[in-house]
C-alpha cells in the first residue's frame, strides 16, 4: 500500500485524529477542527501570512513550540511555497484559535503529517494571490507571471512588483479555489530541505524572556501549590495563619480539589501566594500539614513498586484476563515435538518526564474573563478544563502559547493551567503558578511500569512458529490507565503463523500518562530484546531473523500504518551502514541492533557498547536509519530529534521512579541520573527518503535505541537485560 | 534589607533578604530572566552564572555571598549576542527547547576563559554539571570547539572570552 500525498492526508484527517486520541488521550476537541477546517475548504493564507509594504513577511506559527523546532519548520513550508526568501520572514507565535489555525497541539509526532499539505497550500495560495494581483494590474493573464524571492515577474518583459507592493490588492481578492493551486516540485524547494537554525536562537542565546517561566504581567503575584506526598491526598489541617504572616505572603488557602486521579481538574493542596516566587517557596517550606492520604484510594499509602512486582509475578504465568488478538493454534505449535520453546519475563519501571522547565502558567482573571499564558502542549484541552473547573465559558478565555522548556508528553496534562486560573480568581490578581522540581517529580503523570511474559516457539529450521505475550499493566478491570495499554498488533503480529496477545490489570491510584513514544518506548525494549534472545537461541543472526518475519503475512498482517517493507529497508540499511555483518562482539565489546515502527515512522538503530570489569557500560557509537517519508523539512531539526531521542533512550535504561508507601521517589535530579555530556556517543544519523507523505520525528527514533543498547550489552557480556533500569542487573552507565 | 550587587558591570542595590538565592534576585528583583530555575539544588546547571570568573550555580548561592563579587549573566556576556559562543550556538543550531542553553553557554564561557583550546575531555569535565534534557550535548561540544577556533583566528589568547571587570 502506498499513499500519495493527497490520499494520505485524506486518510489522516479521519484516522490521524483517531490515532492521536487513542495514543495520547487528547480530547476530541483538539482534533475535530482539523476535519472541519478541511471540510470547509482549507485554511486562509490571510490568517498565516502578513506581507508588509517593505516586502518583509510575517508568518504565524500555529503550534506549541516545545523544542521540536515547529516554530521554524512549519513557517519554512509556508515561506517556500509562498516563494519568498527566508531572510524576509519574521515568525510570530499565534494565540490559540483553532477555527483559524486548525488543530494546535504538540504530541504524537503529528505536526508534520497533519500540517504538511495545509501549510504547503497556505503558502501556495498566497503566491497565487500575488500573481492574480500583479496580472490584474498589468492587464495580462496570470500564467504570464512568475515569482521568485518575494517578487512577481512578467515573463515577457522586464517589469516586476514586490509582494509588498501587491499586498493591499491581495487583501481584497477572494481566496482562490484549491483546484487552481499548484504546488512546487521538490526540486524547486529553496527553503524546505535546507539546514535552518531555529528562529528563537538569538533570543535563547542572549537570555531574552522567552519561556513560560519568564512571563510577567503587571501586578502579578507568584504562587506555589503544596500537594500531598501521596497522590490525591487532601488537607485535614494546616498552619495557614502562621504562613500568612511570613514575609511577602499575600494569601495561603486550601484548594479542595478533586480526587479523580487519572486526570483531575485540580489536585487538592494548599496555595501560597506571595510577591515573589522565592517568598512563596520559602513560606511553603514552613508549612505543617495534616494530610488525609487515603483520599484518592484507601490502599494508596500501602501501594509500592515492591507490591506491584509481587502481584505481577502472580499474574504473569496465568492466562491474560483480556485477549486482544489471537489466531492460529498456539498451544499445538508450542507442543509440537520439533518446537523449541523459549520463555522470559520482562519488566520496566515508572518514569518521570522531568522537563527542565518545571510546570508553570500565568493567568489573569478579571471581570469574568481569563487571560492565560501557558507552555502547554495541548492548550485547547487545557482551556476546556479551566472552563469546566471554574464554571466559565471557553469563549471568555484567551490563551497565549509560550515556548516550553521541554514537553515529552508532560504538558499534554494541564493541571498547572487550572491552578493558575483558580488562584488568580481567588486572590483577584494576576498569578504565576510555578512548581518546584520536587512538585514536578512527585506529581507527574508517570510512564507506567509494566511486566511482560513472552513465549516463543522455533522449529527445527530456526524459524519462529508461535509467539505469545501477556502484559500485566495498571487499570480497573478491562480499562487501563493512560498510556498503560498495548495494541492487538504489536510486532510480530501478522508475521508469525500462531499468535496471541493479551493483558491483565492491577489497580493503581497514581496518575500515568504519555511519555515520548508512549507504549512504544517500553514495548520496543521488550519485543526487540526478546526477539534478539530468540534469534540467538535459534542460532540465527537477529537481522536475518527479523527480515524473515517482516516478509511474512499471516491473518491479514498488522495494522495499516505498519508497512513491513519500510521497516525491513531501514533495518537492512542500518546493518550495512554500521558494518553489522563484520562486527565481532565479545570480551566486553558488543554491538546490538533493533528496529521499530511507531507514530508513522520507521527506525532502526545499532549501538556499540563496552562493558568494563565493574559492569560499567559505555555507549560509544550509534547508527540510526529513519524513514519518515519523502521530505525532511529542516535537516537540522530532524537530526536534532534523532540525537535527542537517542540520548533520551539511553537515559531510559538507567533511570526509574519508584513508589514507596504511596510516595514517588526520587524527588530531584541527583537520584534521577539522566545522561550527561561525557556519556554522549558518536551518533551516525541517516534518513531513508521514500515516496510516502512526510511524517513526524519527535518519537520514532527513541524506541529502538533502548533494545539496541541492551542487546549490545548481551553481545558484550552474555548477560541478557530483561528488567530496566540496568542497575537491576548490576550494570551502571559509565 | 538592601544588598549592593555588581551584575553585568553595573552596581545595583537590591532590596531582598540576604539568604535569597542569587537566582531569584536576578530573576525577580533585577528582571534578568536568562538564568533559569531547573532544580533548586545545584544539580542541573540551568541557573549558571559566572562569579569572579567561576561558573556558579546561582540557585544555591545566597545573594549575600555575591556581595563584592563580579556577577555575569548571559545578558552580560555580550552587548548584542556576538560573543563567539553565542554565534557558534546559533550557527550550529544547538538549542532544542533551549531552556538549559544560557547555563550551558555560561559554563562554556568560564571554561574557555581558563582553557582557550579545550580537548573533548576537558569540555566533558567542565560541562558535566549542566543537564540538557533534550540531549544537545554533541552540538554543545562542537559549538565550544567552533567558538574556540573562531576566537583564536581573530584574537590571540583568551581575550575574546568573558573576563570579569576589575572590582
């Protein structure tokens, strides 16, 4: 199956929304305008492009910028099709207004697939308007005109107009019909595909106020919110009078909140409001609070990682409570005399997002209207949550989207936005709520921990004949917590003759949520490590073993976004580029390989590690090949996403959030050892250009690096990593 | 209570409790938003400023400890963003989210002041206290080398890098 650009986007308009909802828990309201805007005939260039008389061009950036480079790459697309020089362009962040801009969120590597064609059309429609305006002035047919560098030229003569000279005329023209618009051929691109530094780099490198935390509003106060160390716990009593008397403190009060742990509108706690943030924070450190720790769940204070481990160990050997997909005759295949059966249990911990900029939002409630400055990844969902919690209309809320110091899925949740609005209304002043790092670590929406039992059968020829997987995850009966579910088509679904996948749940009071490549960041580790294990047991090269599977189709194959030939191609290419066939692992040196498809992208990674006599692991070099379609919009940002995904994936092998007595640990960076500069490997990064519509890069390169590293550790030491973090197996990152 | 601070070559009186961390004096009293809050315990380096030539975590430095010293923030590194490190950072497109980068640049400026031509190893040592959650380390290292080379080609020695004004 191959998509043409238009075909793909037509599918994406419906199925893309569905995908995003399933994977990222985004409210439908974030997606629906996408379908509506396109049904109504596309986006207006007037909303996105403002051409000034001096021939400079302002281009609106529609989506939240969280470090993925979208504030640069989407305007690049518009500018190229508009046919202006990048040096003419000034980028301005749009406010939240999905009726004008379409869906505005950052998540799921969705920005490129959703916006690629619309942004092309916006730019090309603008260019068409310029041509129509010039043709009218000259009294010649439109097809006698051409454009370049922000000018319209008369093909026959020596005359031209700048876009600036035509802007006023264009504003009076109707938006031309989409069928009259032609897009550039890729060979005609002059901005798309060029290394383009981020438009905010000058402000970032000179320390200009730019991030959510930097927002100030006249008369603004600062607030911290002390929440119960046990998630969802409520306040019985606190020394609020003493706190109110402290230096700079304007108010201190209880927020009753609610206890719906999965996505509370506002968590219970105590707000401390002061003239400066430091005064609020210093006062909060003097709080004495008597908490009701059982408010969220009577069992909350007893829940711990250890108790989950024990419960999972009981559930794993049993049949899954809920079957997701099964076909063939698994039991017969496993029982066949020629079948060799391999079984293993895998596990991984809760993880924190730990965005370097702690959660924060500024809000001003005045005369029934709200103005919000936020670095949310899902500002529309946040606005809805604020409206619902405060009981005001969404149309009375203005949302300004401010650059975020990292997202990674954390800012798809918006409770800090609700807090700011709530406290501003309570104290009748503009308020900036800022969480401490300890707040952030202990009240995250964690990547859920998980436990897997896997079973594989191989025949006398070393071929995979049967595969079953049982995930023990968190949930209430059949329903699972956010990002805690697995799909029916997890690899090698549809590539092996007999297959089963299912899950069982245990209750969790803690809040979970999507972390960069949700689901995939765990299931790639499990599936690609186990496959490596099975390949070795079969005496097969893991690349050959996997390519053989990818060439198979059973029971209709996998889902329609999973194109096995694309995964096979990146796997073959990374094997070639890394010299896989020539590598000799052993004696503390190891090479590992893995491939995974997620978020419409296909990526394979190879890692070279060494392990010393003290079991210290060093990742020396990585090779990645990623297929995200026909066009890399900004090669600098694209490489940056792969670099970042590789480093983050390395971190996933070594960090963990642990639950003890209902409380999350650690509470700050010293015990959450994310990668540092000395651990950065040499990264060889390739993109495989294919005929498919361009898709996103925030996520696809992350999942495969984790098993590439753990498979490399096995290759170096003979010790299979089945539980993360690595410390569980006695390893550390050097 | 009033403290006299010398920040970016200007003497400024500040009305803050002396134990207020320097970071919050810079951000909330002086309006210098370049130094960032990341952890509050000196573990991430987002708040890094240069005090008397030494890269310092301002989130765990009481403002009173900076009295009489020369404090330089990212805002004072150059008048117009033309410091070799700032230029290299922009050209190599180092930032992803960008939140840690002011701290990274200040640590790098302190390094180059003492070690104008650092090796990879020396860069790793000097920069290991600066966390980048997005993983831009490879480009940071490249940018430091580029800045070192650029400074060398225009001026001899370390004079192109930050030097605190005499107290």
